[in-house]
């Protein structure tokens, strides 16, 4: 027996609307901090590190059975998925290498991975519920 995938309209709409918001935020940062193709893409690095931090906090705080699936999907895949992007990192790195700036591209890739990892770890830690001393 073949099962058909279940499409959840609420989750789809949350991702769609979150994606609109995340894309608009991303464009706002790109417009506010433009850079040439061969320059170090500080805004892309900032966006991805901030997105990693926020996703870590969301996972630690919202990935609970009581949190609606549409909310988790809308914030993670929608807003942060549209706000951050791996493809922008790669295009920036390729542009740097094409202009002969190999070492800058390597440092950018290393910084993206290291800072993104660190930000996600900090976000997970910050997002954890804290013990208040009051029983629940």
C-alpha cells in the first residue's frame, strides 16, 4: 500500500509567510551594507552567524511537543531559512577566488563555519530554560 504525503496547509502557509519576512530582512541588510564582489562579505557573514544563533535559541526554546508545528516551521524554515543562505556564502567565496583573493576566500569560509557553529552552540545554551528555583 502506497501512502500519500500529508500536506499541512498551516505549516505551508507559515513557511511561506515566514519566508517573505526572512527574505525582506535579508534584502534590507544587503541594501544597508552593500559590498563589491571581490570584497569581504561582512553582511553575509553577520546574517549567517545571527541566523545560527537565533535558530539555536529557537530549537532550545521551541522544539517541544506543546509548540505548534506551524510555528516551528514558520520561524525556522520560513524566517531563518530565507534570512540565511549557504549559496550566498559560496558565491561570495567563488567571487573572491575569481579575483585572485584565495586567502580571503579561505578565511571567509573558515570564519563562516567556525562562527556559525559557535553561534548555534551559544544559541542552544541561551535558549535553554533556566532553573528558577520555583517548582512547576
